[in-house]
């Protein structure tokens, strides 16, 4: 849906402003998110990246990219599609807690995966 929305947004931008792409922060992060999910989709073709843990970890990065595209760009980066008019608002404490928690869960999942793979 992000890809379709980005492509349709380009068509709309061409009709409205006479250009498809302007390298605005929102447009650029939408492209980054599309590229991250394209990589996640094609990871299955790389032999060393076929594991479930690797896929789940990459999906976590994809999710973080979507969150940055929808919220981070709007409030922390200035540009045509943002609400950041002056000084950026401080980053809430729950963001740091979420990042640390995601890293902790990833490490615990890796340890458990390695423990169970050694048992087999």
C-alpha cells in the first residue's frame, strides 16, 4: 500500500505542481521505506538470509522505517509535508524505551534460537 500511495502521490504531484518528485523529506523517507521492504521481500533469494530470525529482525527495521516515515518526518524534519515549523519538539521518553526494548527482544530471540538450534 505504501508503494501504491507513493506512486499515486507522484501522479497527483505532477498534476498539482508540475513535477513528480521533489526530494522532500517525506518523499525521500517513503522511498527509503519502499526500498527496505523490497529488500525484506527479496531476502528469501539470499541463501544465508532465509532464516526466520533474520526475517523478523529485518521486519522490525521495516516497521521502524514506516514509523519514521509517518511520524518522524512530520514532527522532526522540515519540508513541504511536515509540521515542523520551528524548534523541534523533544523526543518523548517512550521512543527510547521502545528502541531499547526492541533491541533487548532481538538479542533474547537470537540467544533462544541459538540454544534451540544446538539441541537439534
